[in-house]
C-alpha cells in the first residue's frame, strides 16, 4: 500500500517548509597555488630599503677565444690576437678546446699573444678564428719577482620592492547577519584577497619587470620588481639559436644542453626545472619508449618528478604562471623573495565613514636573484 501521509515532496518544488541543507564549506575553483614560493620558503632576513642590493663576485676568467681572422699560417704562426689579452700572462700554458696541442705564452702585447707552438712535444694543430682558448695555468720562474697584481671588482646589483594591495569592505548588516558556509564575512574576504595577493606575488616574481626610468617610483610612476625571467641573460636559449631542438620541442637534448651550459659558465647547482603544464607533459614522454607493464598491472603512471643528469638532480615543478613556451632552470639556493622589513602581508583597518567596515591588505616584496649565470631559460618552445 502506498504512503498517504505528509511527505517532503508535498511542500512543492521550492520546499518552503524544510530547513536548508547547505554545506559549511565553500569550494574555490580559481587557481591560487604558489609552488615556487612554497619551495623557496621564507627568507632568513627582510629587505631594509625599497632598493634591496647585494654584491656578486667572480674569479679571474681562465677562458678566452681567438679573435684573429688574418692568421697567415694556422699550423705554425707564433703570434695571434686574443679577444681579451689582459687575461693572459707570460708563462701561461694554453690549449685550444678540442685540440691536443699545448701552447706556451712568451709575450703579451695588448691583445696580441706571442707563443711557442707544440709545447712539451705536442703536435701543432691549425688555429682558427673564434676557437675557445683554455688557460691551464701559469708556470712561474724560480726566484722571479711577483707578477703584476690582478683582481676582479665586486658588482653591486639590486632590485626594487613592489607594493601589493587589495581592499576589503563589508556592510554592517553583512557582518551582523548569519552566513552560510562561514562564521565571519570580514575574515572570509580577508582570506580571499590574501590568496589573490600571494598568487600575484608568485606571478610577478617569475614574470615581472621594472619601468625603464624612475625605477624608484614617484607620484605617477609605480615601483615594481624585476622578475626571474627579466634577470636572465647569460644562459638564454631561443628558437633559431644554434643547437635549438628540432621543431622547437622540449626534449632531453635541450635540457642537457642547458644544464651543461650553466655548469660550464658557473658553479651553479641547478635543482629546479620549472615549466608550464604543456612542457611538463613533454618531459613525461621522455620515458614513454622504455615503459613496460605486466598483465597484472592496474595502475598507469606517466609522470617524471625528478630529472637526474651528469650536471645534477633537478626537481620538476609544474607552475601555471610560467609562459607556455618557456622552461626555467634555477639554483634555488641563490633565490630569495624578501618582504620589506615590517611590510610582509598584513591587514590595515581603515576609518569608516558609514555603515560598513573597511580595510586594506598590504605587502611589499622584492626578488633577490644572485649570479644570474647560475640559472637558465629556454624560450620559444613549441606549444602545440
């Protein structure tokens, strides 16, 4: 026999007699994760000025190149031009990269080197304009006077702080009314706006730039920080450059070439490869040809999280704020995101002139990226 008593459906489609059943959790669909900031962590110190500075130094270079297109006898000439003659001293043993011949420097006049070819019984090989010269070391004479002093100058570099703000304003009625899914509308708005600011901070740390003039800022010029991509110049690889991946696809050859280039140019220890989702899928295909399964396997795994090469172990980080055609290679020990002292993200209540509560979320941060040659960037990768 069917039920004939009062049932919930008797109240009609709008269910006016029933209490609402609403979850006390609010789901957020918008992306707000900050994987790079999470990995870098909190800095050990804060910036103390709107222009945060640091010093960088390097050793005297032990490489140069031939800069002489008029070598008459490449096999036997005992004099040629170098790109930077100041890098050489009398008594240096040098060797052309890729050659077995040893050469001894007998004289340095400006950029002109006078040399002994076939030193130590080695066989002469042709000298070619543009070849890289490796300076092995200097052989000093016993009892000789000290050589001329040589040194490098420390470089003072820096970045400006950028102010991030968001406003919050909630009516008195909204604060007083009972809310579904939250206890306090004001606190909820603070949390939402803070998520947005932290998201924007990560995006700016990666992609941000500075104005060409008045970088300190003024009443009409907004002060902004220079992001990671804008900092890099030494190890930047674009489509069309020599050795760029065929078709522009990110592959192991491209990654190894960049890691090798950074290793050759610096003592950087790259431990992060940061890519967008599209390039992460490209990296995941590196092991596709060697992947095997048994008849009992019920789980399919197609993900590479760590890339280990001769030049270090790198964590692969997927970051939605990286340009889709780019791959960043970072030494995280040389990167910090610092707040200006006393200006990390905080809420500042503002005076109300009516029936509402208002305030402002404020934070001022800068990026400290040391030794840009210890990092790398590949651009113009294929995105389809």
